[in-house]
């Protein structure tokens, strides 16, 4: 295979994820941290975060979010509470343990970020991220365009 094509494909290889757990003291995954972060972000004004609202903003499927919520609950980071007004609405709350884990993990990510930006110019990084997202949009649109022309699908 052409080396350039191989490198192009390898950009999206899910097996090349960076293992952040090597620098985190708590037993928390990126997805679990994302759940806690979403809660903190959504609850900062009202003090409440509904699962239905998190589902709308979470960057994965509702099923994936449900799995991560269950894991966070099993680890004692969150608790689910039915809304007293509308029992079908489910809120989540951070437990004391979840609050502590979130704060420590956030500090560790800040330390990691600061160490990285001692070595890489933050403005160059922002520009690179901008270009990566532009590239992803163009790639996605091109794949959609080509699949319509070729009649391609998931099982082709």
C-alpha cells in the first residue's frame, strides 16, 4: 500500500488513542470524565443536570452515555434522582467522591496541558486543531458525496 495512503488512514485508527490513565491518579476514563464535566458545565447555572439534556450534548450515542452513566454510578461518582415534579425526568448529581475525583482529574489535565504547551506553541496548536477539524469536515463531506455516486454503504 502507498505509504501516504497508509498514513492518511492511520490518522483515524482507533487503536492509536493516547492512554491518559498513565497520568491520572483516579480510576477514571476519558468518557467518565466527560460525563462529570458535562454535569459541571450544565449544572453551573441551575445546579441541576438532566440526563435528557446531557444526551443532547454528549458526543456519543444515548446507549454509550447510558453505559458511562452506569459506570460513574457504580464507581460512586454520581447518583441518579427522579425529578419530584415529573418522575420521568432523571437528574444526576455528583457525589462527594465524584466532586473530589473531578477536581483532582481536572488539576491533572491542567498540569498535562501546561507541560505540553511548554514544548508546543499554543497558537500553533490552535491552528493545527482548526485545520484538523476543517480536514475532518472535508473528508466527511467527500465520503458522503462519493458514497452517493457509487451507491456505497456500510456493507459494501
